[in-house]
C-alpha cells in the first residue's frame, strides 16, 4: 500500500485522529509502523535498552513489533514490553506471566492455532487477531512516562493504519484504553475505563476493556480466568455474525 493511499484510508477510518487536543501534544498522523531497531526517540528507554544489550546480548532488546494476523478483525493492545517477556523474546506477551492466560484464551476461542510455549519458535499462529503494545520499548518498572507514550503513538497509529478490517480493539488495562482513545481523538471522560465495557469508537470499530492480565491482577484475583473468558465472549459478540472469516 502506498503512503498516500494508507494515509487516505486511515483518515477515512479515523476521522478524528488529526485533531490536536490538550491531552495530545503530538500532531497525530500515520507513520511507518515499525521504528528503527535502535530508535532513539525516548532517551530514557534507549538508555535502558543499551544497558540491557550489554548485559544480555542474547535478548531481543529492541522495539517489539506487533504479532499476529496481517489482516486482523481484532487488535489486542497492551501497555509495553516486559523485561523478561517481550523485551527478551521479541514477541508481545511471550515469556511473561501475562502471556500464559492471554494466549491460552486465544487458543480456547479459536483465535490462535498451535501451542503457546513462551518461545517465538513455538509455532503459535493467531487467526484474525493481532497483539501489540502502545509503547514498543521496555520502560523501567514497566511504567512509561506520558511523554514516552505520546512519542511512540505514531508507531501505534501506523500499525493500526495497516488493519483495514478491524472490528474490535481490546484494551488491556487503563493506560492502553487511554492510548486508544487519544489515538482516535476521543475525550477520556466520554468513555471511562471499565472492565467488561464496550464502546463504539467509530462506525466500524468497537473498544472492549479488560483489566490487564498481569501477574499482580491474577494473583489478587482482580482478574480471574472466568472474567477474562467473559471478555472474549463479549468480543465475539461485538464482532457479530455477518462477516466471519
Ligand atoms: S518507545 Fe517507541 S518512540 Fe520510544 S524509543 Fe521505543 S520505539 Fe522509539
């Protein structure tokens, strides 16, 4: 797809995405979806990456690309790579605790085939689904700053621009929810984060919220396996029955 065509399609699908607003200091436009491997745009994250490249030269240690179907109807959005998960393996949610529940649930709902073995060579394939993070690089303490989220947003938008048949976006956690709303130019107060809630983001796309499937949320039972499965049942319902792949 040419950049001009990609940009035109993107603006048609996300008509509010160019609006500047008080929460968004970056003029949003679709960019190439993949940052360079040694992206320097967030100095704090680049510095951590350089330290880890020396400490663990066998780890991925780079911006983590989306994983899944090239033409998805479902996008699952997390916050950022975990140190020993995606930052180590190079695939979102792969190798950390959260990935077990996420990928096992995708397998259960027919949104993936194969077996999840916490290894990028496990042969797992996603069906109609892509998994990506709103921030591509590992942040210290798993907490990107607001500026880092803003800086990485064009790459998030660039990825979304490649998915013309998206129907549902699943936000894993409050911050992913906010990133998605800002990307769509929607005020945060109009669609508050609520586990299990569904919102109409655009005529074609619905947003579904879930608590993040982190170890903490699972250990405290803020998010149980049953609750997470209910979210996926809602996602399937949101997709509707008229255009199954
Ligand atoms: S988080 Fe995004 S913008 Fe920041 S350094 Fe990584 S790839 Fe670049």
